[in-house]
C-alpha cells in the first residue's frame, strides 16, 4: 500500500481515493482515525494523508500516535482555513506537509509523490543499516539470491571432499573469497592457505617462487628457498589467474597435480607434498583450450570440481545488502557514521551494471562513506562538515579512484596506464603500494 487516506467526508474521501488510484498509487481509504490505527502498524511502508477535523480522534492526535509508532513516517495533514495554527504546530512536531482546503489535485499529488520518495529513502537506509549490522564479516559471498544460495551450498559440499577445484569468475567477483571459504570449511583449515597470483609474478622467477630452489641453483641464489607449493604442505594452494601461466610451467604443474611431488631448482631430490589446489581464472579456460593457449590435460585435471561465480549484474537483488555491508565496514574503518544514502545513490545502485563486480561496489561504498561520490551533496553546515572527509583524505581517495579507473580501462596494462595517467613508472608503483591497489586484479 502506498497511501493511507483518512477523511470522514465520504464524498471527498471517495474522490481523492479515485484520483490517487488513477495516478498509479495503491490507496487504502479510512473513514476515521480509529479505523486507520486498527490496521496500520510499524511494518507499514507507505505514507499517511489525513484530514485534521474529524469526530472522535482528530487528525492531530492520530498524527502523534503514528509518530510514536514510527518517527520517520511521513504524514500529510489536510486542514481547513481555521486549522492553520494547528497545522503549523504539527509541522513543528514533525508532520511532513499540510494542505489547506480547498486544494487543487496537483497539490495533493505533488505532496504524495515527494512524501513517498522520502519514505523510500528512509526504508532503504534502514535496510542498509540492518545489513551493515547483521552481515557477518566472515560470511563468504554475501547474498540472498537463489544463485548465491546454490553457490554456498556447493562450496559446503565440496569443501571437505579434498579435491582440486577450478573457480571461474570475472574480475572482482570474489574468487579469492571462494578459495578462502573452501580452505576454512575443510579439514585443512589448521594448515596454511598459500596464494600465488600467476599473472603478477614475473615469468623469470615464478618457477622458483612455486617450486623453491637450493643454494647455487642460479645466479643470485645464495640460500635455500622453500617454494609456495611446499609451503602449502598440509594446506591449500590457491593459484589465481592461472590462465596467465606459461605452457612450460603448465606441464610442471600438471605433474604436481598428478604425482603430488616437486623437485626444487638446483636439486634432483623429489619431495612429496600433501596439498589441495584451488585454481582461479577470470576467463573461461575451456575457451583457451580451444584456442590452444591452455593445456587440455591440465584443464581436465583441474576441472574435477568447477565453480562459477556469477557477476554482480546477474544478481542485482544482492546489491543493497552488499552495499550496506561495505558501507558499514568503510564507516567503521574511517571512524565516522555511515551517511544516509541519497536518491541518486539509490538509483546508481539499482541501474549500474557493476563491471568491476563486488570489488567495484566495495570501492563505491568507500567513496560514499567519505562523501566523495558524485551524488553526495557538499556539507550544508558546520555540523555536517564535521562528519565529512578532510581535504587530504579527499585528495588521497580521489587519486586512488583515478588510478583504479585507469587500471580498469586498460585491463591492468601498466604501459597503457602510465600513458593514461601521465606519470613515471616508479611514481605509479609507489602510489599502488600506498593505496594498496593490486594491479593484477584488473587484468
């Protein structure tokens, strides 16, 4: 129901109810304040339009009782000429608007439209606050849509099966979160979860990084190094961006998966390893197999259990819950109250396709928390000023956002990013470290 309309005048009540319904609103008419109070409760999501002069309980008493039930409920009062003083008193107490008789239909429709817009914003902010308070930080892959329920159920089913898993999903969709959940829910949770971004480690050192080396194995190898695979013994090895792995390294990884053994560089010693491998790709590996850029045998060895993470655009109903969670986290981290969302923010949440998925949504929540989103108005008073970001904070966040936008536009290509930003390579790497930005995540 959009509007509860209360008036003891049968003809006026019927005429206004019909006009509101023709304008597209769902209306519940009531002939008295008592009749309305008998049905309206704290779960009412619409607004109230009520005459002031009515027998029994008048509109002002009804207004006060409804405000005790829900302080944010917009109530529009209809007054006669002699009731102006009463209406002004009600406005001081929090009435949304008053309409003096006689009034044009447009005046009523305008008041209803604006009151409903305010009501929707209030309810949206309540939902976001509840999401921020109830969503567990440790709960992986937040969402209540059926596709997310199925995904969590699948992860629970395979987590303790001790089989290798292939996770496919777009950039920012939560592949590392899936790997972490599989590890935490498995019998290996007491041992390490070791992550390697295959696209971020230079090809010249990735073999040593994975397999380790002995002293003298190559120039500069002055001491023994335990590789990531061996370090993950008893636990889980997470290979992110596995599609970036060279063909030669794919052959060696296949042997590890089949024999569960490694040979570090600089030695012929074979070492057994007890690991579970979770491999992640932001592109569909089967397509790379068809193109000949990824080994078919390695693909099928990894594909024992495959998990697809849906992009955010396929589960838009989860966006408000996720945004509320991230906004609460950001506000807590920045030590400031979570701001109320505006109509523009709400529209952006509903209409944007989120190509950067959950990561992009989290960054947007941070900007909103800092008052840096384009749709956040400037502070209107000194009191508002105290709850917004300082100039250095705004500059830092703006710089980080520009770097992220450039990386997203160039798909993580450093050379193209440098050209786009017009800064030296060293400066960019310094800024990536300072803002804790993972360049590999944008590839």
